C-alpha cells in the first residue's frame, strides 16, 4: 500500500466523520446523519462525495453556512406530500427524519412527493433514491445549489451541477441506481485537478472570459459546461425547476456560494416515490428479467452493480483513503 494512502474500516470512517462533525459544531443528530451519508458514499465508490466532500461540510459548519443545530421542520399539507424546511441545516437530516413517513405514505397512496428547501448541498443524490428502492419504491430525485455551470448559449454560471437520480427495486438482484450530473463532470473533479496542478479535458469548462479551457484553476473562476451541449443544459433547467421552483428553494443564480461566506446556499431537493405494485404487481420480476436480458444478450451496462460491488468490498476489506484527507479531517479545529 502506498505511504500516501490509509485503509480504514467503515466503522473507523464513521467515527472519524462523526467526531470531526461534532468538533465543528454539529448536533449529535446532524453528525450521525451526515456521517452515515459520508460512509455510504465512500462505500459506494463515490469518494469525491464521501470524505473528500466532508471537508466542505466541516468548513461550512465552522463558517456558518450550515447551522449545526438546525432541526428540520416536516409538514404534510396534503396526504401525498411531505415538505421539509431544513432551516439552514443539511438535506440528509431532513430526509432521515421524514423517511419512514415518506415510505408509509407512498405505500399507502401509491406515490408521494418529498420537497426539501433551505439546506446545504445534498451530497450524493443517488443515496436518497437508492434508499427508497431498498424499501421497494421507484424513486426519482433532483437537486440544485449555487450556480456552477453555464446554460445553453450562456458563458456564465446559471445552474448548479443539477444532478438527477433514479432507482428501482428488482427481484433476485440489487436495485437499479442511476445518478448523474447535468454537467460534463463533477465540480469536485475540477477542484481536485486544480489542487494537483493537472489539466482537465476539453469540453469540461470555460474560463472567466467565456473561452473553453483545460486549465483547472481557470475553470474554477469560470463555468462548468453541461454534458451534451444544449441538451444537457435543458436537463439542468428541468432539474432546476423541480428542485428549486417546486420546492420553493433558491434558484441557483440566487443561492449564496456554498464554498465561501456565512450564508446557506438554500438548496432544494425534489424526490418522487412511487409504489410500483399499484401499477404492475409483477414489476420487480419484470424489471429483473429485462435488465438480465439487456445485460446478457445485448451487453448493456446496468447501473447499480458497480455500486453494490463497491459496497460489498468496502464492508469486507475497508476503503483506501488519501492520507491528506484523513489528516485534514482528523485535525479539523474551529478557528
């Protein structure tokens, strides 16, 4: 094992994360919720949204962009709608608080909408959808945050990376999980390239003058690009309307920067949970057969398998983390 990495068990990652969060000013409930989401992201093979992203949360707690003692307010104005005001806290705690009610309502009414507002960025979006699929529900999730990517025809940031996630349960197999951003790449990948002094591929970003760039530092001062040009930008706009328009959260253009200052970006989270048995009693069996056919006979990559494999490996062999990240988290102190 290279000297610059460390292997930790999932239990050790959880203790590391929760201890640092408490030290940064988080309540026990917030620390427990975010530590679990962090561990799950690492275990799922999403390190950019795991411990590496935890530093963003720690710094946000220390500077006030996250209210470490905020308690989510859960309301249900109509039976099939669950609303959450995170009050400047984190989306993960709001979702944890509402989860049982969301599953119960979806299982009772056939579908339920969860709408969250006024939170820090949501982390790994697939985590929300996958949890509902584990409970036997089909889920569609969308989220936004402060502006990072250019819209169709623009050269300035107008949307966040605005990911979209989908998950569905299947018989005799692990859930299908699709989680992808509207941007050509994740923001954290550009930031990591800048930290390493490495160039980024063409088509990822624009500099501050609106010109295409492969300089990661210039990209951080400019705008990320949507995948697939205007088509990807259209998806970002759709996500923006779901995650900010319908939830009442900040539009990305109006959201304070999640990287600096003392204000929450006021992000939104939209989750639609559907009980498939009300539409097709044999849904999970049909989906399982279809996914097997696509994979076996046509060579189609079925999202979700690599996630499940990564989680199994992490549970048995632990995870390998750069020592610099471990040291940064372990030594985090309030100024």
